[in-house]
C-alpha cells in the first residue's frame, strides 16, 4: 500500500478536484478542536460480538428476531503519529476533535461497527523493509471505543509492519480492550474462524483475508498451525472455506477482502472473480478495502459487492469516503451510503460532499441505483 501524504493530489479529475478544494476551504474555518464541543455523549448500542459458540444476544423481540440490525462499515484507518489521527492526538486524545457530530453519532449508534485497522499497535519491534510502515502508540486503542468500533480487520498489508512482537502486542491489546478482530490471529484456526454477532435468534458472521501485498513487497507472516499471522487469499481456497464455514453457522455472512490497485477506480479482474466466488460460497455481502479511494458497487445474485470503501481516517489529504450501512430489516437486507470527506485529519459531512460522493459512486456503479438519500438497489 502506498498512501498519499500531505500535499499530494487525488486523481479524481479536474471537476472533482476543484469541488474538493472548495469544500476543504470551507472546512478550514471550523476550529480543529471540538467539532463536537456540544456532544451529548451518545452511548454505543448493546450488541455484543461473540465467537461461534457464544449465546449472548440483544434483547429479543416478540417475533424472536430484531426488527432492524444495522451494520456500519468504513475503510482504512491509520492511528500512527504523523498521519490522519494527529488532530485527536494533539487535542488530548479526543475523538470529537476529529469527527463531525452527525458522523460520530452515526458510528456510535450502529449495532456493529467495522473499520480496517491499517497499522501495528505496540512500542516493540522493528519496521519491516517496506516503503511505508505504520505503528501507533498503545494508548490510542481507546480511539476505537470512543468511535464505537466493535470489530476491526487485520487482514491487510500493514498490521504486521513491525514484525511478530508488535503483531502479538496488537492482538493482545485489542483483546484486552474489548475490540474484536477478524482475518488474523494466533494461528490459522483463529484467522479463519468466523467472527459472529448474535441478535436474538439472528447471527451475523464476518470473515476477512488479504491479497494486497504484491510484487516484491514484504508480506505479513501467514497464519499457520501454531504460527501467528494474517489469512491470505492469493490462493482463495482458505478464504472460500472460511466463508462456507460461516454460512453453516450464520444467517448473514460478510466477506471482507483487502485487494485491488491503489489510487485506481479500475477494478482488477481478480476482484470481480473473487467477489463472485465468495458469494457463490455463501457470502451475503462483500466489502473491500486497500485502494485508498472509493471504487464501484455491484449486485451479484442480489448480493452487494462494495469493491473499496477507500480511506476513512487515514491521512490529511481531502478524500471522498463513505460509511456503508447494511440494515437487516425483519431478516431482509437493505443498503445505504452515508457520504463523508476525510480531510485535514478530520471526517465530516456537508451538502456538497454528499453530492460529490453520490455522483462519483453513480459514475462508478452503472448497474446500481443510488437514491439521493444514499439507498442502493439494482438499477432497473
């Protein structure tokens, strides 16, 4: 992964670039400290993540199934110093310095909130010989709970950036702070085991794998028998097996691949091929990351594929992003995008941002109808 640092430009075309610049100029008048000085401190929902054998659940409805379950997904997050989270670091570790009130409330109100954890979290280890390596202070693990995050993805090309000791510290730190993870683990069995969330009698399972590390880039250690590491899907057999296992135990399965070409909206053929295979194996939705920008949407067999959710809170470069909501309504899914902008180390919404994101996604997703309030459906 080769993220953009400050001062770089996004290849969205002249019209889009001018629009982003206009929004960025507007936002600079907002004080960096305290988007949410009046934040009411919304609590996170009572949903709980479990392993496959847990029976914890949300309070039951009369039908034995919750009326609505909302999952929210965002793309890449990087808490390393010198990158996108510095505005929070420099304001006493306050998340409300970095997110607009509506965005923060949206994150915290999700029944399940997922983010891609694109860094190691430790004070140990040595940087691998890569162009970019990311490591965050252990104290920043609190940001996940402040954001309302329930589960993070570790199947990516940066969770192992500082070697085995830092990787183990990352796993242990997340566990000790109640943050679930998927796509990596202490061994292959853990890395492949679906992460399940149970609401009454309805179970949702997450599985994740990485195929982003290309060419001569130093890869993370592959999870193995007794070997901590990441689940890879360059050979997709293990990922497909994990999805099939999830299908056998869950009502709804989300597959999360880390894939694609950085800074490109052009899909690699393998993205489409693998997405279809994942759905054929039992996935109900495929939600991707890695390219650092939004990529298109597609429905296959009535199941949603979101090829990339882009950067969410990664660096200071103005970048279109979105929260993807999957709402299970009486057992049936519906899908919605909540547009946002990552810029100046903050994530915020604005009317112009909504217009830009929805317009951009319509251009990239010709077979998907996107309403003005962000709902997704098969284009008729």
